[in-house]
C-alpha cells in the first residue's frame, strides 16, 4: 500500500481502532482492525499522509544528528551491554534465560514470553546510554508481564521513571 509515494506495511489485528506508526527502521505500519472495510482504511491513510511525511522528515533530520553506526561503536555497545543487564537484573530481581544482540529493524528489543530470551537491537549504540537502560528495563519487565498493560508500565516506571523521555528520544521526538 502506498501513501504519498511511501510504501506502508499493513497489519490486520484484533484491535478496535485504525492506527499508524513508524517502525524503528522508518517504515510506516498501518494497523487495521479485523473486519474493517478497505475503503475506510484507505480514507484513514490518506488523512494521515501529511503525518507520515512530517514524521519521515523528522527522522531524516534526526538520523543526520545520530553518530554513524561504525563497527567500533557496535563493539563498544556489545561490551557494555552485559554490565547494563547485570545492574538491572539485580535491581529488579528478574533474569532472562539468554540475551542476544541483533540487528533488529523494527524494534529496539524483544522478550520471548516462553523461552524468556531477550534480544536487543545494536542500533541502540547510536543513542544515549540511558536509552539502552530503558530498553533493558522494558524487556526485563516483560519477564513478569508479557504485555503492555498498566501493571507492566507501573513496573517500568518504578525502576526507570525517565522512561517517557527515552521513549521520545527513540521515537525521534
Ligand atoms: Zn514491550
């Protein structure tokens, strides 16, 4: 699907509202409730064309201000990450079964609800250290709550009250 010359990914979900977001790699994703009329989704998307253009512009400006992801930067990140996990595992009393550092284009981290394995995107290396702390706290919190419900956010808030600021930085705001 296209909006203003930009390719938009479409996902159909069991949700109530149409929504639009940018993935970490900048690709717009339109979430469509199951059973929603195609024409309604198209109308929604054309209403949001300006939003997409604005967001992409902001991203472009931001990516110019980010340090380039050099092998040295990725290496330093890779060496720093275990101590970040160690600190928050101790503080939160939660421990994943394994941690993997990956090139994830669509998210900053993930936590498998069954295997308890956490993956972290090495693109975080380009952001301030506190953003890595936030993502680690976020994924550790998923070991207790495998959702983004109020209890999950209360847990994140308890250990990392600056989460809103970091989320905004990672969203490019
Ligand atoms: Zn999450």
